[in-house]
């Protein structure tokens, strides 16, 4: 994939921006185009929290590094 050049980015900023409301998409002029709303949902978020404790900062840091290695982050 190629990144756009700085000149292309600057030129794109000068182009007019089209802002559409949902009502425009459903009822307005834009509804003539093939637009089909299949579903709208918020993304599911998975939260996993672990509290890393240690008697000293160094010990907590080592435990944190171990947990990160187990999770494949390090």
C-alpha cells in the first residue's frame, strides 16, 4: 500500500466536504443510491484487568513483565 504524497493530502483538504444526516440517507436525495442499513450496534468490549502487586517496585515490575510475556505482548 502506498501512502499519499503531501501534495495529494493538501489538495484533498481543499475539496468540498459532504456532510449527511441519517435522515438524508433514508429519505433524502442520497436515498436514491444503493444504501441499505443492515444493523447498527456498539462494539463489544472485553475488559481483563489484573492487579500486579509486589513488595517493591522492582518485584512488581518483574511480575508485570512475566504477565506480559505470558500474554504474548513481550
